[in-house]
C-alpha cells in the first residue's frame, strides 16, 4: 500500500485535527498513514476493531461506520493485536486525494463541475483514490474542491457515516 494516499487538506479552524486510538486485530492487514479505516468485528472476540476500507466502500447504509483516516501505521502483527491512531473526520475537516481518473480533476472547470458530487473510495493497485465517476446520493464522500495541478479532489466524509464514533 502507498503511504499518504489521503491527506488532511483543512482542519476547519482547529490547531490540529483530533485523533483517536483504535484496535487492529492480530493478522489484519497493516494500516498505513493516509488510509481510510472503518469498524469491523474483531476475530479475537472483542466487540470491534478497525480495518482499511475496501474498493467501493463508503455507501451510506451498507458500509460499516467510517472512523477516519489513519494518522500513523498500525502496530498489529501476525499474532498480536495492535492499535492505530486515526484522524477523526469532524464536520469541518477536509481531506484530499487523487481522482481515480487522471483526467477527472485536471482543470478548474472539471473540479467546479464536481463540486457537491458524492463519490466512493476506489482501491486499485494498492492506491486509494476518489472515484469521481461513481456518484450517488448514497455515496459517503462529498467533493468540496480540488487542485487541477495535482489532479486531486478535496472532500469531506459525509455525516451519516460518522454517527456513533468511538472516542
């Protein structure tokens, strides 16, 4: 996986973005900084742990609760549970990531046309991007801007996916 596929663009007026620590099950795939994570049932019997999102995750009503974006690398191993620090996506937080298609956000006009679009996470070839071609009202990521020089879109994690955040 690539480190820092997703970065914090704006902390919404805070001095820094709050983080929370979450359990990562033994033998779960290592989580790297900049990867989106969600709650999942833990294999060792604890109520919940976190894992990185899969391709196409982020559909409101079907994706387990999104916790945020990993701030650091998880400490789990093949035989021992670990933890990961996660940036909490509070309402004013804006993240940035490459658009799945390199031509989807390469002009100001294209980014303007995407404003307000609700999209999903894409995971292709071990890289997290925003799939700007998959737009639906049930998608959990809303585009709020972008940078045509880097082919990145700026987005927020929509609030219905944040309910019940574990502190």
